[in-house]
């Protein structure tokens, strides 16, 4: 572990410019997705346990699993059809899960699917009847995918304004009571890196690292990102005109 960390730091020191950060995100950014899946699984299990409509939940569960199986086998069209059917059933839990799963499939397809996925998640985020935890997850996913699609090599004013609006939204999703707190903070840190606000980014990752019960993988990532932020600050001091 120590050798990998030293190798990682050495690589950073060779080229600390913004293009290297984009590569860093592509390499380690999946940690965010892994964290989302883990937390979603815990949250959905809690919903299932406390829902008294056992028979309906069983039917919805079987349908949801069928859709996942179809997608896994490569029958995307049929899988999306089952997801649509699950969404139409208006089960508070499974309808939201189906919308999220459908959006994930559409994102993977790319092209027009990306916009359809964003529209699907936006609809869920705005649905007052959906559970708040699912609505917040939809909002976080929209922001995460938007960050990944941005051209970080040429940040114009419109892009900076959009990123700052994402920070405002993430602040509402990173409260102490939110199950998405660590993920929202991590995304905020990434945006601050993109905007080259390294001091603020360092504060965000220190807050993640100091969170009680922070998962080991998330903690390691936070420590790495915090050190990277400090190195950027040092470089800015040593080379103020670069």
C-alpha cells in the first residue's frame, strides 16, 4: 500500500498541471460510484425491511431483478422495457430504483442515451412523491455525470457558473444527516480542483477524512486528494505566474 502511494505521489510531482488531475479523476473516480452503490444498497434494504406491503414488494423485486438480468445478458431493449413497466407500477421504492437503473443503462449507451438518462434522473429529482433519499441520489448522479462530461481543459465563464451552481446544490446534499454526505463532499472537492481552488478543496477532503466511521477506501482517497491539493498550493506559491 505504501509503495503504491509513493508511486502515486511521484507521478503527481512529475506533472502537477490540470491535465494530470483529469487523469487522476478517471483513475480514482470510480471510488465515488462504488460508494454510491454501497450506500444505495444499505438504504434500499432499510426501505424494504420497513415496508408492510410484502406481496407487492416481492412482485416488484422479481420484476426489478428480471430487468437487471436482461441487461446483464445484453438484451438492453427488453431490460429497459421491464424497467419502464416497474416505473409505471408506482411502487415508491422500486419505481425510483428502476428509474435510477434505467438511467445507468442509458448513460452507458452514450449519445442520445446520455440526455435521456439526465432527463430520467431530473424527473425523479423533481418528483415530490418520491422518497427524498432517492431524489437526492438522482441529483448527485446528474452532477457526477455532468462533471465527467465537461471539457476541463477550457473552462469558460458559463462552465464556471455551472460548476458553482453544482457546489451550491452539493452543499444542501452534504449535511450531517444526509446518507450521501461523503459522496457530495467528494464531488464538491473535485469541482474545487477543477476551478483550481485548492485551499477550499483541501478543507473538503480534510472534512471527509475526519468523518467518524468513514469507510477505509474513501478515507484513503480523501487523504490522497488532500495532499494533492496542498502540493498544488505549494506549486502556486513557488511559481505564482504559472
